[in-house]
C-alpha cells in the first residue's frame, strides 16, 4: 500500500484547529480549550473521507510566527518540518475575530510554499449564521484561491472541504488498487413513502426498518449489513427527501441534511420513485445528479409497479425518453415490494454494478481509445486544437481518470463529455460515474468534471 499523504492543519492559536481535527478524525486526541497554546506537539491521526485515507496532522497551538522563548522555537521548527511533507495545508482563521496581523504574516509565508505538490485551502472557522457567511469575502485579501466557510463545532461545511482535500490527494497519489476488500455502502434514497424501508426489509429478509404510510417515519440513517453471494453489503435507509419548498424548519431539515450526508458517503445509491409520481421529477433528477457528482454508483428503482395503470406506464416511458441523456447512463429496474416483483433481481444487479464500479481499465487501452476517437473528431477550443497525450486511471470506486494534455485550462465540461461518451460506448459502465481530471506531463493540475 502506498504511503498516505499528509494533510496539515495550521493557523494562529485558538482559531479552532483542534476542534476541526477531532471532527474529521472522529477522535478526541486533541484537547480543546478556550485558551491559547494548549497543543504543543503535532498530533497525527489517520482519517478517511469517501474511501480516501490520509494522515491528518494537528499543529494545535503552534504558531507559524517565530517567537523568542526556547519552547516556542522548538515547536516552530517541528511544524516547519511537518509542512514540508504536506500534500494539503488547511490554513484556519476565525471569522468572529476577523483577520489579524498574525493571520497576514502566516498567509504570506504559506503563499510562498504553495506549488503543484502542495495545495493550500483557506478554512474560515466559526461560520455559523447568515451574517458570518456574508463576511467570507473579507478573507479574499489573504490571497488564496479556495476559501471554505465551516463551523467545526457544529460540523457545518466540513464535507465540502474534505471533498476538495480528497480530490487533491487522488491527483497526488500513485494508483493503488490493492487496499483490500471494500464493504460496499449502499444508500436507499428518494421522496418520503417511496418504499425505501420496505425495500431494505425485503433485502435483509427481516423487519429491520419501521414501515408506515405516515411520511417521515424514518428520521435517521439506519445501517444494516447483509450477506449475498459471499459478499457483505451495508445497506443504509434514509429519511425521505421532499422538495425544498415543502421542507419545514427544525427536525425535518435535519432529517434531509442527514439523508444528503448519507448519499454523499455512499459507494452506491438505490434511488426510488413510485406510482405517486409516475415520471422523472426534478427532485429525482437532482438526487441522481447529486449522487453521480459525489462519485456514487446509482441505480434507479421504480417501486410500487403493481399500482401502475397503462396510462401511468405510458407517462413513465415518455419521461424516461425525455431525459435519456441521464437515463442511458443508469440501470433502471421496475419493482414491487408488495408483491415481490423483481425484488430477487435487485442484489444481483447491485453486485454487477459494483464490479463495474471497482473495475480497473488498462492505461494503454484508454490512451489508444481516446487517440483513435480524436483522429476522427479533433477537439478545438478558441480556435486551438486540443492536444491529448495519455490517459491514466488513478483510482477505482469511483473511477477517476487523469487526461495528460497540453493546455489543460482549455478543457471543460464539453471536452469531458466527449471523452466520457467515447468511454461509455466502448465499455459497459452503466450506473457508474466517471470523473476526469486534466493535467500536463509535468503534473500541473487544472480542473475536474
């Protein structure tokens, strides 16, 4: 297994670095007190996000500004060494205090360190209401391209931050497809009362989740491990997600947030719709896009098919055809938890999609495939022909492919769609997301899809 990349948390004292460390690692290794300089040692703990492991380093109360006393000088030297080995640096500031002179000094020092091998994210902590969110622009003067507003204490905004961190680590790390068996985490999602709890009971062959016609019966994400064909799957039942205008404050808001978090952490999502809405609603499409954007495999299950009339079936087929641009990427199955229609086919389909999700494609095959396509259909941007050199699959589950190109800044969504279409025509990747990155031969990273 390749060496884990280091993600280092830095910043002046008492801005919430240790709280952030504890939230990400799920530990209490860093002592959190409202007092400067509590942590003097760098604390390292293994962390993971969406299946991507890394070492998280807390520099605690260690300042990046040199001080005269002996102990401060020692800890300063220690953090300097840690930063040199970092793939990502999280520079934490406090929005309630605002930008201090020490923040500015640390920013100037970090900007000199930023390069292709080390990305720096500005993390503005204690962003806990609309007023503080509106003040985020003030921190742009520190000179960093990416700013994340978070509340370490309330666990807000940390998911988006970690998505960006793991994206950098994916690009920096060597491919490693031998990390041992991964237990697929499969989340059931959809509107309230679409049959998620009924389905998980059918798949688990027991009354695991409470089933009721009353919307909102399931409030928290429920986890259940099952065995199938010598494999282990972890099923996650979630609260129903209603359209935003129907979501009230308080408990239901938290239920929706928990459901979206479960989708974000899923390897695969079983997205349910039913006869009460016999067409692809904007909500279903948004959930599908959200799952794919988060790198989750996705299967669309149309439940309560026993209730579909011929008119409803015609409406459904028309809707599937209308949104063929996304439906053609998905496995779609019609089921009924009530009479058992196709329930026995769900887990075999999950197993098939999982094999695709974990697949590793040969780099030479990918390179030749794309080069042959570009000979027939060259790509242009701003009058320039786009030059492609090589394709490298950097990870599986989800599938990430680096495109080695000239002028990576010229590659955007249209170009990524071209490569994705070519790949999907050649390889059956139904229900599997494909994430493209572009970089130069020297490794300069530009963007991703």
